[in-house]
């Protein structure tokens, strides 16, 4: 009797214990949102020409994106974080590889949450507070053109780095949720923050769980040949539950008093190089036409130079890109100059021809200004002109104030007058009689004769 009683108690204990084990397993299950980051090194060289290996790299990315369309993977939620500057570069490339890449990217984007991002792959704290909104807006526009999907209000900050100032600026730019590695638990501090980790090469579900920052977080996987197998391994893990980014962020626990660490600022030499590159790009855009294809190329070169999140602490590549852009713009400006020469006036009024030489392979739009202390310009001293290569001549109506030879200065500057491309000096010779001066001279001579005659009469 006692034996059967013991067996009965053991059976009851097993029945009650089984649900407890199941509940414990469910409790230990980790919620993970997979973010596929799509990026590649610059697709254009520093001089603005397409990179030699661009097609090969884009083909690898396209194949990796195609693999994410497999039926066993397509049923799981994904978030897509494409690089905005890369998207802008691809849009200006021609050929089969760029077209394949765009098709593959758009297929994945159509069933994924597409994240917003700055235009450059720049750490958001490296941006001035006033430029964060503009940078994110430019990034959203480039990503939408590339993916044909409007990006969500979820922000992918390059490098997953935020600080207090950039957090507020991102919120002002319309972001609602952001990924970050700076916190241990999901928090809500004006902007929903979701812990995130970057998956290293050859990562496994067990290794991911060993370093999980929370029971709900995002893992960022760089797109490549191993991306699809990695997502498949996460999906089949009994300890991981794949959620959408919004679902993972919804589990965030509100917390106040959050303070994010401020990352170390880039080196002064690098920041100074970026300032000079930004000024040079503004000058180039100021004296070229809006449809000049080099403007877009140089904008992307500048964005790559500003992409501090891609530099892993070594800012030398960014500085080289910035310095190279400064040199190329300076060279383009030097190829626009004023032709020398001389002009002869045979009357007080005449036309002053100013020759603008344009050795650039594209037209420029500039302001030509003339100046001389001996000439008046009744129709104005400045003309805004478009100069096709190799150059053109423009005339200014002028009135000479005196006879003789004297210099006339001519300058070529941007339309807004912020930058002078070139200055030159022309010689003006005026042989015309100056009637007012001639009248004064004759009048003086007549008075002198009259005075002399009257004086002689008195003596007589």
C-alpha cells in the first residue's frame, strides 16, 4: 500500500512539474529582431570615376539579398538598413550588376521594415546639432529612391552610436525608435531605444545568446554570403524567437534619467579637412550648372569622407578623400580664367570685350565683373553668364573719362560673389578728345591771350 502511494505521489509530482519546465523554457526564450545592414566601400574613386571592382561587389551583394528570399526565410520578419550614400552611388551606375542589385534590394525591402539613416555613414554625435535633421532627411530621400519604399521612423545610427545631444536631434528629425549599443535594457527616454549588437563573421545562435544585452534586442548582420544561413540558424533555434523591430521595441521598459556616453571626437586634422572639403564642394556647386553630373559624384565623395562610422578609429582615409576633393575643385576653378589683351577707344564711348576662357569639360555659370577708375559702365559693371568650353567673349558698354592708357580689372566670381575664380587686367587706350577738358584748355588759352594783349596796350 505504501509502495503504491509513493508511486502515486511521484506521478502527481511529474504531472505538476512538466508545466513548470515548459513555462521556464518559454521564459528563457530571447526575442531577437534581425537587421540586415547593406553597405560596401565607395563605388567611386576619389577622382569621381567608378571603382574598377564595383560590379563584382554589387553582384555579391545582389546574390546575398536573393538568398534572403528563400521560402524558409521569407516568412520571418526582417529589417533592412541600406547605406544612403551607397544607394546614391548605385543610382548613377550603369550596367547589369547595378540593375541586379537594385532589383534584389527592392524585393527584400518590399517585405521588410526599411530603416532611416543619415546620408553619410557618419556617427550621429559627430554631426552638428543643427545638421542632424538635414542629414537624416537627405538619407531618407536617397534610401526611398533606392528601395522604392518609404523608410520608417526607426533610425539606424551608423556604428550604433548615440549620445544625449544626438538623441534629442534625432527625435526632432522625426525618429521614434533607434538602435544603440550604449544601453543594457530597452528604455524609453523621449525616443525608444532598443539594445543592439553587431554580429561578427561566423556568428552562431549560441554565441549571440552568450553576449545578449537583454531578453529583447536587435542583431545587425552585414549582408553577405553568410547572411541567409545565419538568419536560418536563428530562426530554427529553440532559444530564439524572431520578432519584427517594432515588436521588439514594444517590449521596452520605460526608464527615466538616461544618460548616454559621449564618444571621443575625431582628430582635429580630420575635422579641419572636412571643413575645407565642405567649402570646396559649395564653391564647385556655385559655379557649375545644376545638372552637372560631377556635382552628385563630389557630394558622394564628401559623404564618404564624412563617414566616420566606417573608419574604425583610423581617419586617414577620410582625410585623404577630403583633401583630394579640395584639390580637384581648386583645379577646376583654375581652368576658368580671364583672357588678357588691350582695347582702343577712338571715341568717348565704346565696347569693352572680356574673354572668359573655360578649359573645364563642362559649362560654368559665373559673374564677370569689370572695374576701372577711368571708365564708367552705364549698363552695369557685372554680368551673369554661362560659359561653354573652351570659352566666350562678353562686352561691356563703357564711357572713357579721359584719354591715354590705363588699366581695367576684370574678375570671374561665383554668382553670389562668395568666391573669386580668377582676376585679370586689360589695357585700355583712349584717343578720343575729351570735350570738357578741351573746352577748358581753349578757354584758358583765350584768357591768356586777352590778358597778354591788354597788358601790352597799357605799356604802349
